[in-house]
């Protein structure tokens, strides 16, 4: 969805909003690279659950706010499409934040 939002904002009359899609795309790619390569245990000072949760919350809020601004203020087709995809991305990031909240995940018993 970040790529769709990026392309639509790039084609619209308000290309200044592309930076949000680029930043969220880079953060998601970095998180995917850390999880995919198994680099999480190499950095024990970083709590990766909270890092992913904060990334999702910030992305959710920024996508929702930016999309509402574009829907209310701009009237071109590409900008409206980008705002709709941005709203969808914001909702999905909110759901991702909801399911990845580290304090809601169950604790395992310590080995004795």
C-alpha cells in the first residue's frame, strides 16, 4: 500500500505528501530485513516488539491525518486515490499495532 500511495501522490497535484509514504516504506523494509535475516537477537538492547508497535502507531496516525487533509483540501483524482489508499494503510497499520502490542502477548514460564 505504501508503494500505491507513493505512486498516486507522485502523480497528483500535491507531490509533497510522498515523503510520508517513502519514510514508512523504508521503515517497513528495515523491520522486514531485521526479522528476515534474524538480526534481532544480535541487538539485545533494542526491544523489537515495542519498536514494531511504535512504528505501526506512528504510521497509522500519520497516514490517517495526511489522508484526511488531502481528502478535505484537494480535488484531483490521483490525490483522492492516494488518500483512500492512505486511509486503508492507516487502518491496516492500526490493526497491526493492535495485534503486536507487546504487553498483550502471553508470557511463557521460565525454565526451572
